[in-house]
C-alpha cells in the first residue's frame, strides 16, 4: 500500500471517529439523533454514518432534508458548469465525478453542521489544518475539544472514545436495521464519554452537559460555500 493510500484511509477513519464524538456530545446534552445504517459497510476504514435527522427539545430540525437540498443545488450548478467544459468527453466519467463531489459535499456539510450545533453547548475546538479545495467543501478536522477555556479532550482521547462510539453504532447497525435513533442522554454513549481509564478522564455530568440551550433556533452551518 502506498503512503498516499494509507494516509487517505487514516483520514477517512478519523472523519468517522470525530463524527462519533460529536454525536455523543449532542446526545449527552439531550439531543436525539437519527442515523441511517448503510447497506454495505466500509471494509478498510471506519464507517461514516449518514445523519437522517436531529431533534432538539423533541422537535425535528429537518437536518437530512436540508443537507440534501443544499448539496443538490451545488450538484446542479456543477452539472451545468462541467457539462459545458466536457463537450466531446465521456459522459459516464462526468456523471461519476459529479456524484463523487456531491457525496463528499454531503459528508462535509453534515459534519460541519453538527460541529456548529455542538458549539451551542459551550464547547470550543482547536482545529487541524486541512488542504483547501475549489471543487468540494472541506470537512473540519478537530484536534482538541475545549470547555471553560481548558482542553477537555485531546486528540488521543478523541481517537480512543470516538473509535468506541463508532464500533458501538456499527454493531447496532449490523443487526439488520435500516436506521437507528439515539435518544437524548443515551446511557451507552454517555458511558463511553465518561469511562475513566485514567486520571484525565474525570468528566462530570456538569462538564458533559455544557451550557443550557435556549428555545431559540440552534445555530447551524447549512450553506455549501466552496
């Protein structure tokens, strides 16, 4: 395996790991999350899940539809632009590239939006640098999670706990269900976040719960800006 392929697989797995952490943080703050289970699972990387909907105070924010609509708009724009540039070229290749862009945009927009939601609860983040792209939205990459001005979870802990969350969700999906819903304060996800394998894992209920959400519409990042 080339160094490039290995790095790409590691990056894909980290995307799934950090998704698991953000899902757990939202659930720990009383947010319910509905996920789609894939028909086929990733064989060489950890599984990134499609978020169907998010419920805050038991009210749907229509998450999946809004992500889909935003990415479809960009897909149609890309189709027009690439269609003009690819006259005389293989249309199969064009369609394949367009679908790949749309899938990348969906994954990035979905993650960046739940990243924005988590910040409503008082968490801040140190981010990794990511290579820019003019063709697709780039997924945010988290280095540290902070709370009350202090590092609350470093990268090693993100990897450890996020891996456990991803494995747990995958195990539930492998039972043959097409979707999963994690209700707010799900005990298993909470346990993964609060397990104390070493002294730095002193995560109290107060820390996990963050700041209290108001009844105002939550802050979202549902605009595809390339």
